[in-house]
C-alpha cells in the first residue's frame, strides 16, 4: 500500500549505534522502540540522534537528522551524512542537488557536490508477463499460481478480483468485498485469502466487509472479520497455515489461526507507525515486518517480543512495501527509497541479522511505483506500474485516466 510520500535519506556515520552486550546471534537482542505519530514530530538534534541510534538503518530518520544538522550549522556532520548516503546509492532529486551545496555554504559546497550521485543507475532483470486491463482500476497485488500461467490481481478501487487464465482476464466479485489488497494461498488447506478493507479512504454508501475473505473448495466463501476499525492490507502465512495481517493505517498487526473464525491482535497499535510487508521465518518462530518509516522488525511468535532486524552491511531498511522470504533471503520491495529498488537481504544462520544484500532490480524505466506480488517457481511476480497517484479516495484524478497495469516476473536465481 502506498502511504504518504517519504523523503529518502539516510544516516550520519559518526553517530554511535547502540551496542549489543552479548552476541547478536545468541545473546540479548535490542528492543524495538515503540513509535507513533508523535515520534514523527521529533525534530531537535538530540531527539533525532537518539532515533538514529534506535533505528540505525532508517532513511526517514536520517533525513530528519540531516535537516536538523543543516539547520543547526553542523556542516561537517552534514558532509558525513552525505557520504553515508552516497555509499548506499541514494540519489537526491535535481532540486535537492542544487540546494544542498548552497545550504552547506561556500567552504563546504565543493565537498558536498562530490558526495551527490548525479542519477540512479538502472538495474533491469525482469520481464513483462501480463497487463491487467485498465478497467480493473487500481491494482495493489498479484498472485501467481505455481507451474502455470494463472494470475489473480486484487483491485482496490473496483473491489474485485481480476483473474487471468489461458491468456484472458475476467472479473470475479466477492460478496461484501471492500478494497482488495494482499492475497496468498494456503496450499495445505486449499484456501486463498484476500485482505478486504477500506484502505483508500473512499466514501461508501453501504456496509462492506473488513477482514479476510477466503476462497475455498467448491467455490466456498469464508469471512474472517478484523476487529472494529482495523483495515488490513499485507498478508503472510506461517508453515501451519496461520495468517498474519498488517494494518498500515491503524498500525496494528493481527493473526488468524487455521481454525479461528476471526482475526485477533498480535501487536497492538502504538508499537509500529506504518506496518506493511510481512514474512515468516522458515521455522515459523518469528515474523519479519516492515515499518515503512523505521525499518525491519522481528516479532517472536512465542513471546510477542519485538526486536529490530539490523544489518552487518550498509543497507537501507526503510521504505519497504512488499516483503517475502525466499529460503534464507528476504526479498524487499523498496518503493520508499531513492531510487526505488528490489533487494535480496541474506539472513544469518539464526535469522536475526542481515549479513549480505544484493540489488535485484532498480530504477526500472518502465516502473511507476512497484507494489505487491508473490513468489512462484523461484521468481517474484509483481505489480510494476502502481497507480495510486491516479486516484483520490477511490476516484480517478482529473486528467489521469486509469491505465493497464503491467505485471513483471523477476527471477530469484
């Protein structure tokens, strides 16, 4: 789901990061700092420095620190920040590239210019496999059936599924469906689950269902309700068939056991600011979660404890929309960094650290805003041309008619 736009910038290299008293793999893990709307208002140097220690890989936090440094005249520190950004491939807008040398002053201007990457380096590795018709509206995610050409796309604005079989698309309506977004398949129990909630803020004249809609055998329909006021979007599934769902607007995380009727709270609102992509560890012991502004977190599913997933290599861990696990890697759709990219993060043996990172695709010239998808046959099938900018509260923006939505396939070899 596309949240409010984030400016992408990163960290100050000289800020000390909180150290672990014990081994990161076997000892005590740092606690995740609870964040909310008030956290986003912190702007003083000391306050944002503490945020940078708590969230050492968050670009959103580091941009705020950079702004504070420039405002306070801490020009040497600002140059260190720019060097950190350059090392991680961050590209400022043309306007920012013109403005930053002026902000640091004549004595630092030349050094600042040398630390600004002129443009994003495209990495193109996917191929187009389909285009959802324009009449389908705003497509948020797509499910690719293994070993076949069947695709199921979820529409936010049409509140329906678009299914491609044998090359042809058809619309499938679900009774009481609201905006449809996340989608996954429980292969063991032969049930497909789709998130249904009002995530685009559209005005509705009738009651719609908020929660999970299941598609079972013999065209059965299952309805697992979310708690009142909750709007789920991204989904993930554990090895036992438990479904996990995030509410990017209300900031909670929810779960539905295999035999449970409805969703229940896993993490109360107030821990995360905008929880989005989810992925379950191979052993089913922890849930990886993207907080769009602050980075990646781990939820211990036995205790409920939340800890940051930190990295041993220089990476960006915020701006992640979709998140999937493929073997020992987390595949992250980063549409909230500059440039937008898809990255494979390699996990440590214990799954508690990131030990390597590889950009799989970046700044693709055909992208508008890459969104959700699924992994099938060792490839990520994803929405490449998101159209959130073409809609306002469910209605097309004047002068921006709906377009076909491009679906691409990215090998994960």
